[in-house]
């Protein structure tokens, strides 16, 4: 039926492919049992067993001992059972070995199919396991083909390719076959066609990984990226923080003469990057997040998770940004709803008070903080990228 070469092949697979032989045998026994029932009747209580140590396959049918047989596929008479073993009694289960010469060809075909299917399944699972280690990583890939809006890249060290759909591309990206391109591995999932790798350059994870690659302090954890808000192709805000007294979080990200941030900006095709120093004080954090605009004061309402920000009249458009981009990204970065108002919005008495007082004031529902003296909020300090 299946000769000893078959069992030797299972040993070789175990050694070469690191696939457990017992897994093959269990799967094959189930498949052969199913094939046998299809050939000789589903009603039969049968089981195919493999014995690798003897290089043999045996087929057993299981029948219940009865006084009078009504279903020959499932029952055996007491008299016939006692021909096998005198101690059998009514109700016992008898295993009878079947001799089915015609089943040999079916068994061999089934065995081959099961082995091939199991091999493909195991190889797919191995590939997924190896690729899963690349998830949430930055990889340098090669563009294999461009199909409509989708770009397919070769993942080095594997036989699989990643797909970058239109919404995962930076709007200013242009790709040609053979180009080397950095991508962020967003997701790996299994499908009937095999592992599917979704890669991205528009995801915030791409920016985070670029900072880890270019800024050693970020890679080591000395500088922590608290949050990222991004409008891919236009502007990104990155909140950074450090507990190390001897490290300037923003300075570390900028690098000597801007070398580090310039490399990141170039990879993002000139996308502007605002580096924002994170603060536990929401008033300070919101004001910094609105960079490059200068902020005069911030008031927050914790119950509504809202804030009102006052900026100089001539900085209102800068604070809001084109199409509301700057204030929208600042809101995403901080987690606060932000309402930006010009200085002229205030009553004259309040304007005069702001010019002479610079302090935190506790209110019944709100808190406020005058920011007009914070020089670090000047536009020149933490905006990187091409001019608009």
C-alpha cells in the first residue's frame, strides 16, 4: 500500500524542514480514514493506523458484539466475535482488520496529496512566523512593480512582497521599478494566497521609526516620543520628552547643525516637522503644540476637554494653519479640543491685564496660563522642512 520509502521520506522531511513527523502521521491517518469511508461506505466505523516502526499501514473496522446482526457495517455476531477471541461478550467492541487490496492505490494518492498540502501549510506558517517579526519595523525594500495606485516592493530575505496602497503613500512620492525605498511594515496577515504584507510611508509609525533610526537617544529610550500627529506630505508634529537632566530632547532630535532632522525631512520629501517638547501641564503643552505660532495665553475646561488659546492678531492665520491644519494637528497631538482666538477678541481691560501679569490663575471651572514671555515658542525654534 505505502512502502518503507514513504516512511523514510517522512524522516527526511522532519530533518530537513523541521516538521514533526508525528504531525504528518496524525493528519495522514485522518485523511486515509476519510478516503476509506468514501470508498467503502460512510456508515463503517473504521480507522486507518500507520505504524512507522514496521513500515506498515493497517485498516481496522470497529463493530459492536450483538446476538443478532442488523447492521453489518457496525455490528458483529457473538459467535463470529468468539472466533477471534473467546472472551468477547455482547456489547464489547471488536477491532477487525480489513483486507482491501483495491485501497492501495487510493491510499498512495491520498498520502501524496496530504504530504504536499501539509508541506505548503507548514511553509506558509513558517513564513508568517518569520515575517511577523518584521511587523512594526522599518525596512529598506526594492520596488518590484507599480500596478495602478498600488506599489509592490520586495522584502529582502524573503520570497514575499509587500503592497503599499495609495493611502499608505506620501502624496509627493514617485516610484519607479528598481528604486530602493524605506517603508514601515504596518500589518501582516494570512490569506488563501499566502502571507500579505501591508507597508506604509504615510503611517505615523514610519515617522517614529525614522527618528529611532536617525536619533540614537530615541533608539536608546533616553528621549521618548510621547505622540505624533501627521498630515502626510504636509506637516507632522512630534512631541518629545526626556527625564535626563543632561539631554535636550529637541536638540538631540535636531542634531549637529540640523543633520538628523534634515535626514528625516529629506526621507519625507520635505514634509515640515514641528518638534514639540512634551509637558504634563496641559496649558504649556497646548501652547507649544501650536508651534510655529506664538501663544499669549491658554485656558482649559477639563469637564469639556476644551481649551481656548489667545494669539496675536497677526499670528492668527499661522496658529490656525492652511485649512485649519496647524490647530487640527495640535489638537490630535495633545488630545484637547483647541479654539484659537485673536488678541483683539479680549476686552480692553483683559488685554491690559495680560500685558502686566504673567501667572497661573485658578478659576472655578477653568485654569489659565499667560504664555507671552515664552521665547521658545517663537516660530524659528522648532520648525523643520521646506518653506510654504
